[in-house]
C-alpha cells in the first residue's frame, strides 16, 4: 500500500504518449524547465528537449526566450496528428488531461 504523501507508482503503459505528457506539462506551466518536464514525465532531459523541439517544429508549441527562461504557448486550435483523432483539437485533449484550475483555453480570434 502506498503512503499518502508518495507519488503513485509509474504504470507499465499509459493512454498518452510522451509527447502528450510533455504537452500537458507545458499546458499546466508555460514556463516549465526541461529538467522539470523530464522529471514529471519520467524521461531524460535530452528526450524532453527533443519532444519540445518536435512540438515546436510542427507548430503545436511556440517557444519564446524571456531572459534565461523559455515561455511556451500552445496552439490550441491545431488538430491532433493521428488519423483516428484528426477531427479533434489540442484544446480538447488538454481539457481531458489537465486539472480544472490549470486548464488552458483556446485563444479567441481577437487574442491571436
């Protein structure tokens, strides 16, 4: 039995890929460090950096350097990549996968 303060054990498989987990981390903390993404997802820093680079290269995430930190903005209206989910957008995925207070919302046309 797990203690109340200990994190849950990492499952053998999950419904989201590491790319999805990284996206959830960015959605809940737009100024998160790569090291913290790696820790939360359970991957190496190098893998976290590669995944963030993938998300940026494909236009799902915009990265802006502010001083010594990165700030991330998610393109909420982008479609999911796989043909089975292509009719759904990133904001729908994040609505399911992020806690209510941290839940990001899609930018309105006026905000873009």
